[in-house]
C-alpha cells in the first residue's frame, strides 16, 4: 500500500510499537482525558463497562513500587536485587495507567469476554498515547493478579490488572518495526 495515501489512523495502527525507555513529560491531564476516553470507546459486549482505570503519577509511583515489593515478599522472595527492582519498577515512566478487569456477573457474557474488552480498551489507550506523540509499553507480571496489588489499586476481590500501561516521552531511538508476514497466519474459509 502506498503510505502517502494512508490515513493518520491507519498509520498509527500499522506503526505502533512499544517503547520501554520513557521519560518526562508524560501526558498532561487533558491528554490523559483523551487517552482514557479512547479506552472507554472500546467494544464492550452488553455495555457492561468491565474496566476500571487507575492513573499513577508523581510520587504515587513510589507507593506503587512499595506494593510491588511487598507482593514479592508475600510470595517469599528475599533476593535483595529483585526487591530493589520491584521498588523502582514504576519509576520507569512518568505515567502509568493500570487497566483493571472488574467483571460483572452475567449469564451470557463471560469473565473472559469481559477481559477481552479491557484488553481492547488498553490497546485503544496505547494507540491514543501514540497518536499524541507518547511512547508506551504494556506490562503485566505477577503483580497483575496479586490481590495485594489489586487491592492497593482500589480493585475488588476478584479484579485483576489486565495491563499496566507505562507511558511518557520516548527516550532513545525507536526499534525498527519487524516485517509482519500475515500470510502465514491467515487462511480463508
Ligand atoms: C497482555 C500483555 C502483557 C504483557 N506483559 C509484558 C510484561 O510484563 N513485560 C514486558 O516486557 N512486555 C510485556 N508485554 C509485551 C509488550 O507490551 C510488547 O507488546 C512487546 O514487547 C512487543 O513489542 P511491540 O508491542 O513493539 O511489538 C505484554 C503484552 C501484552 C499484550
């Protein structure tokens, strides 16, 4: 496809990549509002709104790091290097959005399906951040399903973090996009 004919939307979709090295500034309040509105426009079977978004910035990242560290300790980790890494993990970006699945009991719409809606929302947030010029990376790890971390984020007992979106200004060069050979992944029925 001739990229000069590509709409900005398609260019964002086709060129998005993750950028783990992120620095100040992160999205401001107005930009965050756009990012979160994009997330909330994700497809959502039954309009159950099974997502909760928690924004972590500034010194609240240190508080989150403490919960990450405690999460490891509660799981029996004593290795100092691992504990120090957990403590500083949230400092890797100026803004983090935790996207939680808050599943609603429904006879037809499963928890899994509701989790897919949260994932769609997070992808939309990632694309919106990209369109606003910010880098982003989606992370999970053991913290995402740890009730200690989920409760600290204000989640309910069966909630889980579908993704921690780290976002900010890209530091260093972006990686070269891999060639996608979709042919091997697609068949026609
Ligand atoms: C559900 C989910 C969880 C992920 N968790 C992590 C993670 O914990 N750590 C990590 O380095 N990458 C994680 N990733 C992958 C990165 O966000 C990223 O997609 C990957 O490094 C590939 O880079 P790309 O997005 O530029 O193709 C996760 C992605 C998804 C969709």
